[in-house]
């Protein structure tokens, strides 16, 4: 288990270090610094996928989300805001049904378990969350072999998938591949996404072999604004799709798993077996519903603002921009020492939070706080002299 | 999966039917009836273990529970209100550590999994939640054989446990019993509890065989006020103890699993594998902490009030009281037809909610709402003429 | 694991103690006694289901069974004697296909695993081998809940099965019963069998619920000669049927699992997963084929001889015969002390082997050695004076 | 499942095609060819690890192996030849105990299951039998994640193992590696072996992490005669070691798993759970004991004869020899067309069996039949003109 100490190392909490490399912004949980508190409500945070908020303000946020709706409550995840959220996501993703899940790990695990059935051979990207970050739950709880494949988010994935099918079919005891799980965007690849065309070619192979397709789309909606992206279209090749409720939609926890009626019915059963049928999920569901309102439109604007900022930075001395392949909301700025020195302090005094450069490489992550200040204001703190 | 329709049948929602036989009061999720709304805040509900509240009032309840505490937030169940709750329960139950779990099912399943290890033979009461209500999760996820034993909550349990050990040791391939899971109070036995002395004798057998002991104490604190009951003493014979956060403590969901340091560390790992590491648990933890304040004292008063009511009812014509063996907060009133007729309507007009008699047998469940009205007032509605 | 010491206690090896209560006759493995060796080849053994033979004579027995057949060999259980045996059993049991298995435990475990699929609720007799003697393999390897039911081999089984279905369907999370496994004859019930009519009524319930039916017929062919018994007819209600190859057919080990084409195909896969695909099975298959020739006819004669012996014994002083319900090849003789005293010695000097009476109760097990001597000769040793 | 048809394709059975690429020589199971039968007893087979024998001669071989030993029989794998074989292998491998297993797959699966316990992360070579040829049994039956690593049999294995440990320890939920399984010689790498020094460095990493070490030494004794090889020394770094009984020792099936007392005790339990406790294993054990007599010495001579043959061939026109890294009993001859043409026919008429060249590459596998003819005689058939 990740110890408290390790957490604090990964997520140094203090006025100037809002960033959690691998985790959403930890600010909300941070003690207010002694000197001068950050005005969390107005900062631009170039770290994290979500808008940082203080935990103690949860009641007010819930008040706004519930808005006097007497029917908000659910009972063991039936009806209320949970039912409404499930319905809304089913529509958004173009699936027959959707089920609330307490975590993305459970959503992923249940999806691949159902898709595999007795064909316990699962192909997945070797950088994927299911392979790396779910503590071997796939084999441990479901007896499924998670077979890591190369290719990341690129077109090379198609060949890797095909090779895995070919290899097995030549073995004396040929394994049937029960499911392919694809993550997009991939967190461990800086939010890189897989092109729909690539996915469609993999889905073709899957279809020929009666293999199920699962999308770990935890951060799927961060693709909003990418050219040609539409959640429903992107979800078509997949039998099941998971989307996170807390990474950028504002819920304290939770996930959605969408698919056809029969599979989602079964998923609710398996959710119970996994101990996932919490008594009331409406606090999370109500906030996610609230966050979902116009999210796609807002995030398309975030994307545009991000592009503008990157263009601006690219033209500044001592800064080079490195783009992520088919990137969603992350880019890397490569900074000369004279730019990097004092950057975090300059930013902070302008209510802007940046991460910590690693050998001059600084990850810039765009979220809705980017819309709080003009591009020029943000770019200015990247000028070595703070003037730009 | 329990369908919505089945739920509504079990939990007929309307002004006069607040009761959920098997589930906590469904009132909060109910639409306000057209005619004349129940004043939920002042009713006495002789159904359910908890105080019914309207879901839409959650923000206000959270506001009171958080009380401006800037450090209430947790991160993946670390620190904040979650950490505080874990510490408080560890103390209450006299264990080294405790871990927040999203559900009681997960708490139970993780506990027996850890206790059993490779010795996959688990003894449990055949009426227990682990055996009947967790959808075979024990074998399905953990490969453990849940062996049902007779005896309910009585002293006969000791002989059943001993017989199970004897039987296996005579087999050609003797099984080692990895764990014994006892539920107390037992929901399917109307809240009947097992005497500490009986538990101690079972723990003796367990100890001799290196067998772990788990308490499904979902409703443990409902024993508050029973003679000689003290949570810490009752927990001593058990290696792990689960207590619910939502059945009577006011949280929207959640559970606690307490035990020694090593086992609870391991439990946090397994929680992650099960998909139970929700992003933020503090909304539930903060409310549970709030509900826990002085809970034991309040429920001892509930118990006394219940005893007074039962004594009063026992003396009334057409009513016979049947006690549950070592009962916690439930008793059965056996009613003549002339008492039963119109009882629910008489009660309702006095802001009292009673269940639906089944062949004259009416379950009376005591919770904190019992303290809202004098015993005499409540008893009066049980009088055939409504005068008492 | 059963230790060597425990084995030797259960199977006291020596000239006068051929009997293995729970196991087939251990004689073959016994050292020749110092005094006067038993002429194993001509004894009548009223213990064990099979004909005892000395292990060192295996080559001669194989020679007779192979009989110069150049195509006897198999390769990983394909073709040769294994293929021939599978074909023969498929015909005998009226199924499409049959697969050789190294053990009955594996045959049972694979059958219930395939029948259950994802519906991991298995009903079985609480005295059955699958429940008691396979070291919890059902949950441990296949995550299936083996639910013990009452009724043994009697008509009461029907009600138990129905009750199990009813109970689950009323639970909030109704379990689907994936399979029913019935053992007949039941070793732990002295070879008692279940009537075909009872089985048909259970199969009706199963069919209505889409539940699979498995027969643990390890000793099925010992029913040969029972009124109306025919293996094919008896197998009809079952989807899968296991029959032992070593308990009475003379193979050193092995089992057959029969069923339809798809299930047996799948069973061969799962056999490989379980590590059951031995390189060559023909030594066992060839001997089983040999033993199978005219087995039914021979055992019908054993049965008749057994009946004659029981009738004779029942008329003798100091002996009472207790029949097993729908018994196959076992009956119990209740002996006065004067009959029991010296019985084993009297028997032995007439080359007859009997078990050890337990409080005057002596199990008489009939096998093909019964045909070696006239009924009167055998009965005589039961006379208190050895004259009869 | 491998179908009969597929088998026949892989193992074309006929006078000139004795070779089974991946399987031991299929000759014994082959129908005698119409034209002129091969004198199996005197051929030199440059294919397969074992000495081909006709299946129908099994009785004679058993007669020689049992040699009138009255105590050869075992009972459920206790005592008799099975006990003797277990003892002999324990000594040979320098371990406290050893258990007979029906198959190598079961031996491997049980070993890694026991070594892993609850730490379900297993490192193994991506070309290994456990990873490729056991139909995902590791996750399917034991919930263990089989993590494929690169490096084959080379020193690069050390870095791969270290990298796997490093990667996991940096993850938020660090996995503990329960076991490392190494195969040597590796069948899918033409019998290449891992140097003891490499193994010792891996064992060092394992020890530091409390990780178990398993050797899939199915073909371990084929290393006899390699410089410095000694089974006991090679086995030292491993907690458990599996050796096959049928690949070159002449048993019809079976495997040995050796290790310390506690683990092998446990392995016998798990063997029962897997359905591996066959009734009598002595037919296999007796033949393996027989084959084991002086095996090491004989195979050292095979190795020397192989080296002599390779030296001879290397000096012949149109032949190039490619050695396998740290090869055991396989080398590759790269043949000019004029050598390859008619080679199999020339060989056959000299009672020598060779495989089928693949694009001029011919695998030469050495087994005990190599000692039947002088090197020069064998080499001669490789001469393009058959004169050499």
C-alpha cells in the first residue's frame, strides 16, 4: 500500500507545490500554508486535470448540485441522481445502459471479467492502468491473464494485437483471446490518445475472433475539442466503456461503465460481488451530473486556450515545446536554465501554479482553470525576466 | 440484481409506508406524498435502525459535520476525516488499526480472505450475511469454501463449530479451517446476538487450531445498552471486526474494518485489488464521525425507552410481546385483529410510523427517533380504540 | 495430506487384514506375510469393490490386455487404447463423446466447472465425494460455491433441491444454480443409490432453471444387475457422467468423463489447464478396456451370488442382515458375539477374507471374487461353530 | 485443444518421418509402415530426446523394471516404486523431499502456486513452458500474474529480473514478486541453458526480496556431460525443481517436484486439489527408476558422441554447424541443397532417422540412440554422395 510518507513525497503539499505528478491536484487536502494562502478559487493551475477546490467547501458545492431536488437520493445505487447519471452517460456514449461504480479500477476489472468469460486471455497496452496500476487484480480476482502488448497509443498497436492472436493460434493449446482493453488517453504516456482509425482496425481483428473490446476512457472527455472527436463515435468500437467521475467532473469519487443492456445488468451483479454496491452514491452522482453540464464545450475552450499558450511559449526565448502524439491536455515545455530558475516563484506570485521541471522538462497540463486568465498573462511568467 | 420493481415492492414508498423490511428506512428517497407530507424530522419510526432523513438535506448535514475543518479532505482514503474515523474506531474497538471500506460486503470479504490465506475452509452461520447476502463472493473471488453451520446465535454454535472441526480432521485429506466468521447481531434473526461467553468458547477452539476469528458487527453498536455490553470487550476474541457506517451512524455509505496493524495494512492492499480505494471518502467519514459522537449513550437511552414501551404494550389488551433471544433493537408484537386493524393509520396521524403486521406479527424496531415522544404517546396508538 | 502412518492405520497390511474401509483393497501393495501367504488369486474377498491382484503381476496383466496390438499407444491421450476406451464409454453411457481423466477428482471438478460457467452455485449431497473428499477443490480452483443439501440418496433429495432453488430466488441478489452434482452409488452411504425416478424429478427442476446435471458415477457399473438398471438409461438425465477405471475395472488409475461433444471438447482443454494431460494413458486404458469386457454380465452374477449369500446368512443363528437403501454391492451383517468371535480366522483358513466387525456390525462388500466359491462354502465360515 | 488432425500434421507419422518437432518421438504410437518396417530397436534417431520404443512392448519393459519386486506397488502415490523414486530424486537434486506428479504442467503450476502464496506476481521467461504451453493455468487456476521477461537463457536475464523488481517498487501500489520461474534447458530455445552463475545472480535478487525460485528442469538431466554440470549443484539456488520422467527416462508419463519438506508436503495437498493423486503411479515410477540407473553417465557419453559427430560434420563440404548458446543436446546443421536432397532417404536406408530441414536448417537432437552406431557411420549419410 502506498504509505502516507510516500504520498507526501509524491505530493509535496504546500503553497507552491500543488502538483501531484500522477494524481489529481492534492490542493484541496492541503493545510493552508502559514505565510500567505493561495487563492485556490482564482488560480490557474498548469498541473492536474481538474479544478482544485477546498474539501471543506463540499457542502456548498453539493447544495448547488442538488438544487433542492427532493428525488436526488438513491437506494443502493438505484434511482435518484445515480439513475439520472447512468441514463445521461448511456446517451453520451451511445450505449444501451450504464452503471455507476465506486472506482475506475472496479469498472475496468468488471468489464474485462465480463467480456472474457471463460476465455481468460486479455490483451492490453503494457503502459495501461489495468496492467500497471490495479495491483494484479485481473489475475488475482478473475483468473485472467493480462498479456502486455507493445505499441502504446500508436498504429503499431494493430500489429501487436495481430501478432498476439497469431502466436496463440500456433500454440498446441491455442488460447482464445477473450478481450482487448485499450486505454485512451493513456496517463502513463502523458495523455497520448489512440486514433479512431487504429481502434477500428483492432476492432476488426477482435470481431473476427469473437473478442470483446473495452475502453478505459477514464480521461475520455479530456479529448473534447480534439479534431473530429465525439464521445459517441469514439465509443462505437467498444463493447464497454469506463469514464471517471472524479478526475475532471468534480465528484469526490466514482466511475461509469457503459455497454449493452445484458452486460451492464451483469456488471451490476458483479459489482455486488466485488463489494461495490454502496448504500447511497448520490453525493458523487449529483456532483458529476453538475460537472457534466456543458463540459465538452468548456473543455474545447480549454484546448483552444492551451494551443494558444503553447504557440506563445514556443515563440519565447529559452523555451521549446514538445508535443505528445495525439495528445489530449498535456504538453512538455523544455526550458533553459534561465527560464526554469525562479519560474515557480514568479508563477505563484501571479496566482499561477506550475509543476517542478525535471532536467528542464516541465509538464504543462491544461484544465478549466486555464480559462481564468488571458494567455498573455500566463505566458509572461515564463519569460526569464518575468516580463515576456 | 435486485430490480427497481422488486425494490419498490419490498419498500412501498408512500406516506404511510416508511418501512423497509430488510433495508434501512427508504424514506429519504421517497417522493413527498401528494396529500399531506410526513414531517420526517419529528416522526417516531418503529421501523429501521436509523433516523430517517431527506436526501436533499445532505448539504446541511455535511456542513454541520465538517464544521469548517480545513483538513477534512482525504486523498485515496488517506488522512482527513477518513484517517480520523479510522483512528477513532481503532480505539473504540480496542484494535491497533482500522481501515475505511466502501461497503460492509467488501469489509467482510477482505477480512475472511486475509484470515484464511491458503486455508480456504471458512465456518459461518447459515443465516449470516456473508453466507446469504454477498452473492457467493467468498468462493467466487477468493476461492474460499463458506461452510454453513447451525446454531444461529445460541450456545449450540459451539457444538456446531466443534463438530465441523472434528469432521474435517477425520477425513483422509483433513481441511484446515482458516477462519470462523460470526455475525452479531444477526439481521436474518431479527437482531439476535451471540453471548460473549459463547464467543469466547468458540475463540478457544479457533485458537487451538490456529484459526482466525472475524466479527460481522455491522450492527454492533445497536447492542449499546445491553447488559454488560462494551464494544471493546466484545471485540477482544476477534482478529477482525467490521462495523457499518450507514446503517445507524448517518453516513451515506461505508464501513470500518478493524484489526491488528499487519492485517489492516494488508486489508488496504486488498481493498485496492477489489477496486475499493475510492478517491475521497471524507463525505462519508465526516458524517460517520458526527454520528458516532455519544452514539453509545444515546442508543442506551433508546434501549431503555424500548424496554419501557414493550412493558407498556405487554400490559395492553390484545397485545402479546415476543422477545428475540439476546435481542438488540427488535421485538415482535403479536396483535389481535382489533388492535391490528387501523393501527398504521392511527399511528400515522400521531406522526408515528409502524410496519405492516404479517399474520398479526408486527416487528418493532427501535432507533433514535424513539426518543422523540413519550412512551405513553407511542403506546396509545396501539390501543384498539386509540385511547389506550 | 494423508500421512503414511494414517494410511497404515486405516489399511493394516498383513495376511489377515486385506480390508481398506474407505479404499479399494490394499492387498496388492502388501508385503507377503512371513507365516503362510494368502493365495490372492483364489481368495473370496468380502471387502473392496475390486478383485485384488499383486502389483508385481502388472506386466502379465498388461500383456493380456494389449495382446499384441501395435496401435495401443496414445500420444498425450490421443488415439490408441485411450481413444478406443473413450469411444466405448461414450457408447456405453449413450453420450456423444468421452474423455480420459487421470483421476475421478479431476473428472468431477472439470465437469462441475464447465457446467457452472459463471453461475457459481452448485448443489450437491452433503455426503458426496465432491463435497467431502476433494479438499475444497470446487471453490479453491474454480470459485464455485458447493452448497451441501440433505436427503442422501432418497426421494427427499427432490425437496432439498427445490428448497435450495426457492431460497435463492427470494434473496435480494438471487443466485443462479449452475449445476447439480449427484453421486450414485454413494460411498459414504455404503453404496446406496438414488432411484432413477428421483433423479428425473430433480432433472426437471434443473431443466426449468437452465441448470446442468452431473453424475459422479465412480461406482456406477456396480449397479449392474439391479432391477431395471441400464447405464445408458441411468445416464440420460445427466449432462456429464464420470465413471472410475480403477475401482473395479482393473486399471491402475484413471477415470472417464462423458457428455456431449462441445462439453467434452472443453473438458479436454480444462484437463490440460489442470495438468491432467499425461503423456501416455494407454497402460490404464488398455487394462480398463480389458476389465470392461462383459463386466455388466459378470457383476450381475456377483449381485445374484450376493443375494443368495445374504439369504443364507439371514437364516443362520446369531446373524441379522441389514440392507442398504437401494444398495449396490454392500450389506451389513449384524453378528452375535459368538458368531463374530474367531470369524476372521475361520474365514481366512478357508481362503475367505472378511472385514473387521465394528460393535458386531460387519460390512459385506461383494465383488467378482464372490464367484470363486459356492455360496454354501462362504456361508459356512459364518456359523459360530464353523460348520453351518 | 489440439485436435487429432493438428497432431498428425505436426507429427507426420510414417516410415521416414519419425520426428516430432515439439514432442518426443512419436514412433511408438505410429502404425508400422506398409513397405518395410523400421527396426526401431536399432535405429539412430537424430530427433527427440528419448529412445523410441514400441508401445506394445511395454509389458516386457515393465517386467524388467519391476524385476519381481513384490513391494513395487503404491497406494495413492504412497510407498512402493513411487516412494523409492521420490527418495532417489530428492537425493539426486539435494533436496529434503520430492513428490511424484502426473505431469510437468502440474508440477510447475503447483510449485509456483506454493512459492507465490498471496504475492501473486511471478516472473518467468517469455519463451518458457509455464508462460506459453500451460494454457494460462497460472492465472486461471491460481490467480497469479505470469509476467514475461526478456533475456531467454542469457546473462541479460539478470537485468530483466532486476528491472521488473525496480519497476514494481516504484508503482503507487508496489507488487511483491512471489516467485521467479526459470526454465533450463528451454525447449522453445532449442535446449539452450542458463549458466549457473547467471542463476546465482538472479537468486541473489530473489533472496533480498523474499522471492521464491522455481526451476522448470523438465530436461535438466540432458545437461549431463556439460562442463561443470551437476544436478545437485545446479539445483541449489532453487526452492523447487521439476524434472520430467517421460521425456528421456522412459516412463509413460509423470514428473518429480523436489524441494524442502514443508513445501513438498504442501505440494502433495495441492496435488490432491488439482486432481493429481492417481490411484497407482508405480507403472511410471518403476520405469523411471530403471531409466535413471546410470543415466547421467550414459548421457555424458551421448554428449561426447554428439560433439564428435558435430566436429565431423563441420568438416564436411556443404555443411555448417550452428551451436546453441550453452546448448544441451541440440545443434543445427545448415545444409547446402545438394546435402539436404535425399538426406532423409539415405539416412533411413542406414537405419538413421533425421528430421526435415527447414530452408536448409536441420535440427540435430542427440539421445541415447546415438551410441548405437559409430560416428563415422552416421556422418556418412550426410555426405552429398552418401559416401562421406
